[in-house]
C-alpha cells in the first residue's frame, strides 16, 4: 500500500475534528482565568497586579519561549504523541489549579498550563499540512483556528455558571479533568499522518533540485529587523494583541466588580459576543482584506486592520466608562468582534514579505513577540495600573487601568497606517520603474 493511501478521508476529517477539539480545550483552560478572576482575587486576597501575573506574563513567558523548541522537536518525532502529552499536562495542571491555596501555588500551576500548551500548536499545524493539499489547506487552517473562539465561549460559559453554583475551584476541576480523557483519545485514536502525504496524494511534483537551505536564526532576525514594513507590522500586531488579550481577561472582572453582575450572566453574554462575534470577525476580515488588496493594492492588508481598530477605539472607551452594565456590554460588542481582525492580514503579510526559506522562523518570531507583548504584558499592565490608581480611585481604579488598552490600540493603529504607506510607496515605485 502506498504511503499516500494510509489515511482515509474519514480519518482525515476525524483528525481535523480532534485537533479543533484540542485547540478548543487549550483556550478553555487559558481564558477561564478571565471569568474566574474576581472570585480568585477575593478568595486568595491577591492584588490586581498578581491577578495580571496569573493570567498574563508568567503564562506567556513559558508558552512563547518553549513554543520554538517544541516545534523543532515535532519536526523530528511523532507529533500525535506530543499533542497527547501536552493535552494531558495542561489539563492536569488546570485541574490542580482548583486545589491551590495561595498565590504562589496557583502561579506555578498556571505556568504548568503554559508549558503544556506550548507543545500543541506547532505539531497541529504540521499535521494539518500533511493531511490537506495546498488548495484545501487554508480552509482546514481556518476551521482549526475557530478553536480560539469556541474555547473562549466554553470557558466563559462553563466557568461562569459553575462558579455561581459550586465556586471557582470546582470550575477548574470541571474543565480540566475531561482533558485527561481527551489526551488518551488523541493518543489511541488519532493517526500520525506520514510527512509529505498531502503532496504525494495530490500529485504535486517533487522539486528537481533540493530546496534552499534555511538560513541561520540570527540571519532571519537581522532581515526582519532591517525590514521597515515588517518592523511596523510586528509591533502593530503585538500592540493590538495587547489590547485584545487584556480585554478578554479583564472585562469579565470589570463587569463583576464594577457593575455587580454574576459570573454566570457575564459568562453567557461574553461567550456569545466574543465566541460567535470574534469568529465572524476573523473570517469576514480575511475575505475583505484579500478583496481590497487585490483590487486596490497591498497597502489595504494593514489599512483594513487600522480602520477596524479606529472603529473599536471609542466604543472600547465607552465600555470602560459606561454607567450601567447594559451600556458596557453594548459598547463591547463591536470591539469584541473586531479584536481578531488583525490575525489574517498580519499573518498573510509576513508570509508575503519574507523569502521562502525564512517563512516558518519568521512566523515563530512574530508569534513570540506577539505573545510576550500581547498575552504577557497586556493582562499584567491592566492589573498594575489598576493597583496604581487604587489609592485615589478605589474600586473604580479598574476602569482607569483598562484605559491602557485604548492607548495600545491607537499606538498599533499608527504602526499599521505607516506599514500601509510603505507598501503603497514601494508598489508605486515599482510601477514607475516598470
């Protein structure tokens, strides 16, 4: 039997489905800190800065740093087994979070969740590339990517209502324990696709010459640092991610603390707004950016993101200043939908701008910077400024701490606009030269 026929169509669809479930599980365990933040703060008597450390920088530091060596390991070994082990590790750490009795214990367990999640994404991408030929790969990746939104939806919904009836410790146990069973299911039911299977199955010709060798890591860093378009793009996406990650962690805390809503109600509203709205936003933005850039020039890849975030900015500020819970929720609906607009245009533009041998490492560098600045510093900064303003603002200090997301958003818009200007100038210069 040929290598290309060792996995049936049914197995391929099942594998993609399981990878979506795995990705969803990772975001349930990651984002549940948002809906449980206020109960954890009150139970463990910790500051907002400490709460930001739990959900932000310490998690992101290990998650982002270990992602690259995990990706290298996955390129050389069984990816399915690495994913299964990773699911087991982060699920166990999540369940154990429910038993933490102080800040340090919970911090170490959240770091454990980050270590586990670092081993899931790179091998999942690699497996999908081996399961689907190029003409179907983008659709498969988009289906996989919706795991982010389903994870937020389930994390907020389950975490919010379980906390209402049984407390935050039970919420960690309920979302963590099923992941252990999921790890076993992945290990014993998901096939490891042969590397290069999709290329062989689709009849793609093998190159007559060996592909160019990937350059050293330092050379990729030097290329990207000296590339004006990429510099603006990477800082822009990191700053927009800063605002998005900070909001998804702290808006639930804000609605509970400032507006007095229960975690169940907050979880339900935000599950719908961020889950379904965010998924629609990322799909629609990708299609719109493709059409505009094809019709009017490549500068529209970053400009569509800038436009989306300019629309979000005043609504985000209204969310944090709203006198009522209903006003805050209405204000947050559009920013929640537009928060993921940056993903598809930014990732596509990076792939467009770097040479083929640099693409994987360039994407990894971009994700590293985005995770450290966005996932790490975003939630931490809101907590830090909330504590800083607390002596004169009291509980209202969280409103002012959240304002830092607006600053990051406008800063990111500036970089996106400049990125588009550079792209337009280069295109015009090329047209004149031609």
